[in-house]
C-alpha cells in the first residue's frame, strides 16, 4: 500500500458522504463526520455528537475545515466506511492507511494498493488465509476487441485456476500459509488482515507468504461477507473517463499472490535467456536492436519480460543470430540530485548446439519460437520451414572473440 493508493481525495465528495477528519495535522484526535451541502460539493460537516465543522474551498490546498473554536481539521480518510461503531471506523481507517502496523515498518512502494487476507484457520501447521479483492487481475482488450484477464506474466487460465468469485469478491480457492511472525496476535479466524505488500517463499516444497506492515480490521467476516468490509459508493461522475475516485478503496488484485509465488518458483533457477537477433538492414555486419526473447529461465525475465526485452534491444551490442544471455542482473540507483537510473547487466555468447539442448530445444522447436517474432515485412523468411529458419539464424552466429573461430556451415550441418 502507498500514500498514493490510500491518500484522502476531495475531488468527488458531496452531501451525505461519511469521512474521517483529523484535528490539526498530527494530533491523534479523529471524528467520523457526514458532509453536508450539494450533490457535487459540500459546505460543512456534522459529527456524530452534532459538532459542526465548516469547510472553505481553496485552490492552494483544496480546502480547509474549521471547527467551532477556530481549530483546523484535515481530511484523514475519504473512502466509504463499513457499518461499524465510530471507534471501529477510526481503527479501520488506521489499518487501511497502513498506520496501524507496528514499528519498525517495512518500506512501501508508492504505487502499491492495500492487500487483504481473510484468516481461515489456525492449526499446529500454521496460519492459513485466503487473499481477497474486488478484482482477479487486469482486464484488457486484444486485437479482436475481446476482453482478456491477466496480471503481469499471468494469463487468464492461471488466474482462474487459483482464484474464484464469492459474491462480489474474488478469493483464493485454497487457503495459503502465512508467516505468523509478522502477524498481530489478534489475527484469528474470521479476521481480515491488511498489508502493504507480500513476499512468497518456496522452500523444500513448502510455500510461505509473508505480509508486510500487517494490521487487523475490526469485525468478524466469512468468505460470503468479506465485501462488507470494503463498501462502495455510487459513481456520481457519470463520466467513464473520470470515475469517482472515492467510490471504493482499491485492493490489490488477488492474482498478485499467484504472481509472487511464480516469481519465487522461477528464482530457484539461474537467470538466463535465449534471444534471437535479426540483422539490421542498414547495418548488416553490426549489432542490431531487432530482437526477440525466445525462452528464459529464472525470475528476471519472467518478472518483467518487457523490461528485459528493452534492455537486450537497447544495449546496441548484440550481433545477429541466436544469443545465450546469462548472469542477468538488473540494477538501479538514485543520484544525489534525485535522478533515477536503471539497467540490466548480462553476458552474451553465441548459442551452440549444447545451448539448445540446455533449453530442451531441437531445430524445429527453435524455428517455431523464432517464427513468433517475425514481422510482416520479413519476406526473406516466408518460404522457410521451421528447421530452415533455425539453421539460417544459427548460421549468423559469430565466434566468441578470443576463441578459435569455427566455420558456421559445418556447425549448422551438425545440428541438422
């Protein structure tokens, strides 16, 4: 979870909305109030004890709340609140904002959303829970304008095999084992745990999930009533391009857990990739940025294939042919001036017949993978079958500098 994903927002609050105000900016005094005014704006707020807190709009800081004695109040939590007592609603907001987690807190990412788990059971074997969200993953439309479900490297079939819908919510079909050391002692069955992020570790066929900055929501829940903890408001905007930002808190899609587990599984292998490098027509004897990742092992390429592709293609040094990239090491740093830079180091060598065997490929399988990266204008490959494409690309491999050159033609003949 981040300041971005849970910060209070003024933009579409209006008459009748219940929010939480904080006295001053740092005081630990909070009130649940109901905003009063018009459909799209408000002029004041009324607390449960009848206290009126006036609101004055301002372009500089959106607006100011002022109490009856002139004391300032600030908007603390703007998303819809569950049906609970005032004290529980304030505790709920603390948890959703990540402020109920004990110190020292785990570092958070600016763009992450809150993660929710419903504790299902506690046994001698550990604590087991089901991840919950309004979303399974992300929906996008393909070239045929058909919606497809995905989450980073995960496709729809993988997501639906692991998660299912219960009422209005998506939950894990099977409870996962949580690391108890990061959980509050009151994380008991029926409780919802909110976290800022998660890690999944697979060791000796045991999968353990660690929740960071874990906090427990007030109330008891079941899979059928989890939605009650994350209510929604109606969308007042009437504009699909600019939906109401305060309509509902956005939870991280449930597929986040499956993705983290897959990254953990892939990380048990060394980071390497098999890359096809097509000749640059304008520089046929030099490096080329026209590349495709044919297959890979390890977590680096799996975690972010688009970034890996960018790093391979922009290094400017890959020669045409089939390249075996090893020792993939992403890096990043921030300068004293605050500027970020990042990249990926790797070692590239021409692929050999041993390389293909290492990845479990023969010439036909290699050619089929290469074919998936051909552009429409690459007419030279149109009449080739998969084996011919593979032989041709392997024949472009140049010997490793400093090693005894081996003529490509006999090498390709051996592959055939």
